């Protein structure tokens, strides 16, 4: 079972990249973040024409998440399922082939100490409760744009950016409390060193070639699933295609 995640930075703007990648790689599941489209504006017909079922949680111009699956998506759930943050289109989950798959676009935080930063902290704390509400012992994958590079080798220069948004101890502590549920970062089961990034800023010239990036797009799995994860890779060449997102695809294979 091949499962991938991709922050599209606009589903309509990035539609050619998405369609080409789907056709070439044929993933069983693709989680997309930052669709930046209301559900009725999402390019649904184009995706369905390739044989994918789609679960959407969108909003106009901002955020938005989608799950694409070759098999039916059961028990779709949008958001936290409570009155807290009701307009925040950052979570869509569903059961695919018996696995609960949770796709998230974690808030960026903007600037440490700002209102958006406080919102990110609150969101991560609420998401911890959301994860711990999932039945223990059932298979689950959490993936998406996590907007946190938790280890020094997850960013191009930890000493330079430590304490800023995306690489801050307050983020590390909240992420660690989420994964205490029993979630394993499957990329780090296969790649242990630095230099592996999934996001490069557009404003940095030749960022990909110069290795000025961040690993903020993650795939986590419960222990039994992690044990059968045979590979996890970052598709760097896709970031070098014409009119790319500033993120690229992260792909995991599970031998189910």
C-alpha cells in the first residue's frame, strides 16, 4: 500500500503537477494540504477521472485538505468534531482499507509570540486530545504538513533557526505529546541523517540545489503499521518541475 502526502499550495494552481504525479506513481492514497478551495471549487472531476475517491474539507482561499483513495473512503470526519475552531479546514480523516488515515495541515504560526503562534500552540494541544480519542490498538496513520522540523537534522541549519517558527522547543514538546499515543515517524525508520527536506522557500534562490530546506511534511504510523513500512522517500525531483509547490511529495510503502 503506497501512501503519500503533498502540500499543493493551491489545488487548482497545482492541478497539472498533481495529475501527472498520480498517473506516474499510482499511489493508493494521497493526502493533500492547502487546497485553498471550497469543496465545490476543488477539481473533483479531474481527480475522479483517474479512478480516485475523494474526501474534502475545504474553505475559500485558505487552508483546505483532501484525501484521495483508489478504494472507498469510509467514516469521513472533518475537523475536530466539536465547536472549537469550527471554521478551521485543517483536518480530514477517513478509514481506508481498515486504516484510519488522518490528514492535517497544522497552522504555521507566523511569528513566535504572535496571535497566530498562540493559535498554533492551542491547535496542537487540541490535536493531541483528538489523537488520544482514537481507539487504542486500531491501525492509524497521521500525515500531512506538520509545520514542525523536530530534530536538528530536519532543517538546513538548526543553530541558525532554532527558536523560530517551525523549529521551536514549544513545538517540539507539543509534537512529542502527540506521538506519545504510539505514533512512529516512518521516514526516520529508513533515513537517519540530515539533508532530507520536503520544503524549500521560493524566496531563497536555488534552495533545493543548495540544500536550504526543511523536513516538515511527515508520515506517522502506529507500531504495527510501522513494522511493515518497507520504505519512505521524499520525491525531490517533483519539486524541480515547472510551476511546483514549495513542498514536495513524501511517499511511504506499507507491506500489508
